[in-house]
């Protein structure tokens, strides 16, 4: 069992969250700029931190994980591989602002998972938050006519699925962090995805321009290694609500980056829908942080959460 995290000034993990959120907000810029496929980009995102952590895990003889946590860690790693592919594909199909707002549906899914885990019916307030969040999604897509043929809507659906998986894997990694180190969590978060997606990356390397290769490596290093390293560091040291409230800066930063870099603009219906989704997400975080019997809480949103 790992020792409790060393006491640090509260400002340190808070700054870690803000830096992680800023790095996570940049995910869409890499995904939209780099010419690799979704499979290869997922290889960059998961392969870089995996290879960095592999040396640490080999040296510590923890490559397969602790026996008591092994099944849970590898299961979470497999689910996270699927989540990452959905995440990257969603960013390729829809706008940066739309994608990051939909990513923050994850606390609503976590609220649903709490009810399922506790084997209780959701309260009227919880049902209202779920309804508010998905009503916001519908409002956001009114300008697209809700056509399933629209690439933007397909991207939205992929990001919603990614958010649901993020809620699931976050709960699993939060439980694991009670007995494993942050480096173990970072390693297992990427292990299965790296093994699955890196062959696709290798196959595309020969035809890739050097700038795309450099950006892909930077994406994996900055978001996958540094961003999520800070994510797991802060997860052990802040309460759920503190972390979640700070991490919502990712939405603002990503929307601003989308506007500045790609000229994206939110129409009236998209703005109203986005506010509905973020409000439901924030209130879901607060509801899950409230005292009372409930399932093991998930951490706040991570970078890119993925990031």
C-alpha cells in the first residue's frame, strides 16, 4: 500500500489543476492540425506517456500491477483505450468548443453510475440534472437540424460516448489510487491503448511530414504525460468539488482557443445549450460532493479528459 501523499500547501495542487486544464484544452488544436488518423493520433497520445512510465514500472517490478488491483487496472486501461479513440475521432468531426462542452457531460454520467452502484433510484433532482444536460445537447445541435448525416452531430455522439467512458474509468482509477502510486495510474491509463494503437502509428510514420511528427510527440508529452501526471497528482490532494470547480477552466480556455485559432463562433442556440450542459455538469459535481451515502466518487474532470 502506498503511503499517504505528503502534505503540501493547498495552492500547489490547485495550480496543478489549472495547468492540467490548460494543457487539456489544447488537445483539439493538436488533433485538428496533425494529419495522422485517429488511430495513429491515439498512439501518440497514449504511447508517449506509456513509454516514459514503462522504464519506471520495469525498475519497480510493477509492469503487471499489484495482484490485488491487477484486474481492475487492466480493465480500466482497456476501457480508456476505447475512450481515447472516441475522443480523438470526435474532435476531428466537430468544433473544439462543441467537443469540450460535451466532454463535461461526464459528471452527469458519474451521477448515474453512483445510483447504479448504490442500487437506488435517482432522486427527482438527479433526474432533473440528467434531463437538463441532454436538453442542452439537443439545443446545441438545433442549428444543425439534428441530422445524423452531419459530421458535427456524429462527432457530438462520439464525444458523449467518450464522456460516459471517462466517468467510468475515472471512478476506477480513483479507487485504485487509494493503494497505488500516481505513476502506476498514469502507466495503466495508457498501457492497453499504447499496445493497440502504436502499430497504426508506426504504419503511418513513413508518409508523415516532420512537423506532424513533432506535433504528435508534443501532444503525447504535454497532454498525456505532463497533463495527466498533474491530474493524478491533484486527484490525491484535493476534494472532488475543489478539483472539479477549478478544472472547469478547461471549457473556457478550449472555447477561446477554438475562436482564436480556428475562428469558431458559438451561435445563440449553441451558447444556450452549452450553458445548460455546463450548469448540469457543475451541479452534478456538487451533488456528488455533498455528504451522505453514495458510491465512491470519481475525480474531477481531467485534462482533455480526456482529456
